[in-house]
């Protein structure tokens, strides 16, 4: 095949990829959310060095020969911090239902997972009540089922709050589209050094909360981020 420099396009110049049912549904939901929900965005920076140290310490205590070995990740503790912050500010753990706002008593965290058929958001139910090991193992199992196409509908339809992380891809900051009828989604950036610093001791990450202004006011979103940041920068408090 030799690409033409001039002239129109031929069938050899492109490939049309048919939409899967899942990709079509995701596209329709995201379009409806972006066009229908008045998004606003709140961004903070939080130090993550203590979080990284705690993860290393806890993972070092895991016995690979035990019946339940574990390997915690930064995402695990971000999910836990988010869940606990939602218990502090329940208004963020809400849904827009057209003629009413539902404030949820359960904290069911949807976690965005890239799959061959598109973006899925498997749900970790009662995330605030789970210990770190149970939470971590649950997230790994859900992510694997999502990538393998084995999620049941009730494992990815619903949820009360969503987390999307592009940190593993080196993305410093981004904004995410709310997963309706939820009222908020947290976008997680990668850990990075402050300018002029080469050690991990002062690493920080950027977190952006997208909010549906029909449900969440600016001060309420800021209050949630305050609690979330406290958990991230003082991760031992999540173990109490």
C-alpha cells in the first residue's frame, strides 16, 4: 500500500470500526451527562509521600505463603479515602433523579476500568466498611472480570460515586465526565516531584472533583476535598 499525497480518500485510506453495543451505550450516557449536567470542577494538590510509605510498610508485612496474601496499591487507598470522605459529606454521595435528589446511605464506589469494549465502571459495594485487604482484593477481582468481559450487569450498573485514574499513564491532571445519575467523579493524576526537588519525600498528586451543580454546591465539594486530602496526607487515620 502506498499512501497518496494528493487527491480524495479511498477505502484503503481508513478503517471504519463498527460500534459495539457497550461502546454505544457508554457514548450515549457520556454525551447526555456532558450536555445535561452542569459540570464544575474543583482541583487540589495533596502530598502522597506518607501514603506511599504506608503502602510499602503494609505490603512488606504480607506473607506470600499465607491463605490471604495482599499487595496494596495507591488506588486502593484513594478509594478508601474517597469512601470515608463521603461518609463525612453525604451530599456528594448523591444522585440527580430529575424530580428529586437522592442522598445515599450506602457508599458504593465505581472505579473506571479500560477494557477492549470500552470504559466500564465496576462497583465496590460498601467501600467505607471494607478493610484495606478486602478492598484491594475486591478491586483486583472486579478489574479482571471487567477486562475479561465477565462482569454481571449488577456489578457495573449503579454506584454512588466514581473514581477515574490516569496516574499510571503519567497524566498529571485531567477532568472527568460525571457518571449519571451520580453527582460527582474524582479524577486522579500521577505522583510528581515539586519543581527543583528530586526525591520522593515531597511528592504530590493532583485530584480534580467534577460536580453536578444541580446537586452539589461549590462549598460542599470543597468540604469533601478537604476531608479527602486529610486522609491522603494522613493515611494512618484510615486504619483507625
